[in-house]
């Protein structure tokens, strides 16, 4: 009896959450999307929630399309594309972590990386670096940003995975796009810039962080010959 | 991409150093470009691999940038930079002697990565490994004389030491190399 | 194995002070062995082309970490830029704990009105207007944003959506480009 009661309560809770989610989508899109787009986002939102995908990127894309004055059918295509990209990212993350589900923040970062031009296998490769999910999330965002700068997928993955494996802090990972841009300003191609930074990160992983810069300016006195 | 003015690539070392100290950070690239290869071979032979040399040369340039205000004669930047790189190579040697010889076996010689394990390649490899068995001071004098082609006088000037002292170091190096190469054979 | 040193005359040979012909006959063989040793010296030049930009990138990374407010010379000539301010000094600090102050700048000659719209303000072109600063063509706005990934574009005169020319950009799915800000 108690068990049945708990089941009923559980069902009510799930239904209420789903209802809340639908109302929340409708509220967030109120005045910012046509009725058909609201319906589409609610439908995709249900699927997303049931698959553990984030819903926010779908809502954002619908709002963006409306703000830019894009026709509804084109907004619908773009929202569906975002859903597909999130789905691809989630599948890649699952495949890399032996089917353990990724959190929605990590999936959103992966979805962005896909939008920026990376592939599912690139996402999986980054997830396989064995770093904590929070670091992988930052790595995925940085990878997407590098791809958005024009760094090809192979060099992007090499650089970010080397940096993750070297145990670089989030702040250092986030500095990578700036470093690539600096090199590009000096005439390097995005691929050259990323490849060189990857070599530096790999060297750091091999030898540990660079030595302290406080050594005396002169070499040690040689032993008496 | 920004336009360079005043032809910085033609500037003297002193002019570039002063410009960097005055805040034109980007000009430091001129010095790096100018000297990155000059002692690359020295670093590669001292450390046993091109990869290690690249790390060392990079690190030495970053250090030199940090200490640029201490460069007493900016027109002699390159001699001053050499001492910093040398210091870095010696420090690396102290840090990881075993690691170096390990890497030497796989990645030292530049010419013998090629297809054929020629006799020359084998001999080069053996000598480079034997060099890593010397003390850093012995190896340095050998590299400067027989790889870089400097005379004892030039080496003495650069390292601020005497020719007899260098010769003693070198002669010990010859004996040690002979011993190691015989063991290897 | 017994340790055998080179004869002092052979060492002079190695030093280039004697030739093989100068050695007494009994030392010729040792002299030849010594010269074979020198013949194995690898004098191949070594080139490290990547060092230039590796050094400059290392200096740049440190600069970005150290300075709170700096206009990079390479970016100064560009039309628009975003400055990151207030990133936690320690990279180990939890990324979610601090808002990041971001300054948006657009040089837009002839514009009457400029705003920035993006994921951080529901893409609302009226939410975040830029104000003129210094030169009549330069428009700026400063925002505090949470760490994470943001997409945005400038809106000129309420109708023209313009990506930030100095920032990474991706397709927006509608045939235009969105700029990307990763904090």
C-alpha cells in the first residue's frame, strides 16, 4: 500500500515536473516566438528532457530567430538542427564514458562544439582524456571556440586533449583561443598556431610545468677540472 | 596583423632590446626569430634531443625576456642570451640525467632518423649517447669545439675561463668517450 | 675492461694541434681510432621554427593572466573587441564563482544607435545599448556575465546584425554569423 502510494506520488511528481517544463517553455517564449514555434519547442523539449538533453539551447535558438526576424519555418529548421547536434554530442559523450549519462551542461558544450564544426568522434576523443566532467565541459567550449576561429578539427582536438591531459586549469584552457589569435595576428595559420601550442602542452605533460624562472643568470660553477 | 614600422628586422639588437624595454613587447619576436637557431644545435647536443632543445630554447627566451632589464649591454644580447640558455641546459641536466639518456636512444640524432641505419648513423648515435655520459661541463666544451667549431680561445672568452682549464676538461672528455665507446662496441 | 686513456699526443691530434703524420708509428693506430671518434660528430644544423611563436604565445598567456585591463596592440586596430576583466586571479578558483566583466566595443562609422544582443539578454536588441566613447565612431558597453559560453552580435541602427569582427564566429543557422565569447 505504501509502495503504491509512493508510486502514485512519484507519477504525480514526474507529471508535474513535465507540466512545469512545458509551462516554463511557453512562458519563456511568450511574445518571443510564434505559436507553432512554441509548440515545436515544447515537443522537442519533451524528447530532450526524456533523453537527458538540455532544453535551454532550443529555447535560445527560437528566441534568436524571432529577434532576427527570421521566418518561422526557418526557425523551426534551426531549432531541429540544434536538437540533432545536442543528440549527437550526448551520444558521443556516452560512447566515451561507457554509457554513463553526461550532464546537460556538458552536452550543451558538446552541442556547441558540433555547431562550430567538430564531429562526434572529436567530442568523444576529448571526453576520453579522463578528466573530470567539469574540465571536459570547459575543454569542449574551448574546442568549439577554436573551431570557430578556423582551427581544423584534428588540430583542435590535439591541442585541447593535450592541454586536458597536461592537467591545465580551466583558466589556462580558456586562454588558448586568445593565444591562437595572437599567433594568427603574427601570420600563423590557425592550424599552425594550434599545432605549436599542442606541442607545448604535450611537452608540459611529459616534463611537468615549466621550471621556475628564478634561476640565477649564470650557470653553476663547473667542478675543478 | 599589424604593419611594422621602421624596419625592425634591420634594427640592431640594442635597438630592439631598448624598444622592448620601452613597452614594445611584440618586437621581442625579432630577437627570437634572429637567434632561435643559432644555439639550437648546441642545445640539442647538450640535451640529447631536438624536442628537449626546443623546450630549452623557448624557456631561455622567456627567461631572457623576464630579465631583459638586467642585460647590461643590449648590443651584446646574444652572448647574454647564450649564458641563460647554457644555464637552462645545465639545470635540465641536473634535473633528469636518466630521462635524457632514455630519450637519447630514440630521438637524438637528426640525420639518422632516416630510412637506412647506416654505419655513420650508428656511429653518430653511439657518440651522442656517449656524450650524454659526460659531465655537462665536459660535454659543453666538446660540443662547442667539435660541433660548433669554436677554438679554445673563443670558448674561453665566451665562458670566461682559461684555455688550460678547458683543455683539461676536454682531455678528460676524450678519455671518457673512448671508454664508453669501447663498452658500447 | 681495463680503462685506457688516449696518449697525450693523440689528444693533441684531437685538438687539431698535431696531424696523424706527426704521431710516432706506435701511436698511429690509436690516432686513427681517435679520428674515427671525431668523424662521428653530428654537425647537422638544427632548426626550431616553432620557437618564435611559442615564446610569444607563452608571453601572451602570462600577460593575459596578469593584467586586469589591457588593450592588446594587435587588437587595437581591429573594429571591435571584447575585454575580459575580473577573471579569478587563481586559475584553480571555481569557475562558477565569479562573474566576468566584459567590455564590448564596436567602431561603427555613421551609426546612430548600436546595441549588443545575445544569449545573455535573450537576444533583445533594446536590452543593452552601447554608448559613444571617445571618438564619435566608437561605441562601448560593459557587462557582467557568468562564466560559460555566450553567443552574440551587434545590432546597428536597430536593423543590421553585425558579428564582432575580432571574435570567433559560428553559423547562426539563419544564414548569418554569431560571435562567440567563452568565459
